[in-house]
C-alpha cells in the first residue's frame, strides 16, 4: 500500500515539474523594448528662404510623433535644429552646413 502512495506522489511530482518546465515565459518576463521606428522630419529653417526638406531619423517607439523643435546658430555658419520628444526625452540634432549639407546626430 505504501509503495502505491509513493509511486502516486512521485508521478504527481514529475508531472508538476514537467508542466513548470514546459510553460513558456510570459511577455512580462521579457524586458525587451520595442524596436525603434523611422520618422521623417520636415526640416524648415525659419532664417533660410530655401524650402523645407525631409530628414529620416530613428526614434524609440514610445515617443510621441510630434517633437518640439528649436533652432540655433552653430560653428562655421551652420544652423542646428534640435528636436526633442518630451514624452520620452529623446533628442536629435539636425545640422545644416553653409553648403546645404545635412548632418543628423542622434
């Protein structure tokens, strides 16, 4: 009789351990952030009569699509646009050189 109880208890223990090991990790166990998304910014310098031009940047997926932008003068006659997404704190600088070349700094 004791042997049957021992076998039954062993079978339950083995079945429990197999079910725990076979259970996949839930989404909350993984802490991977979503991949960044590409966003096209319309860069329009208020001090330059040239038309606006598109610039594609990668931002975290949690960022709100509408950034705040501010312009300032840079070194060597460059103009620098700073885009900031307040919701996530991400910042991108777009530098426009005197020759019209664009440099993106993430």
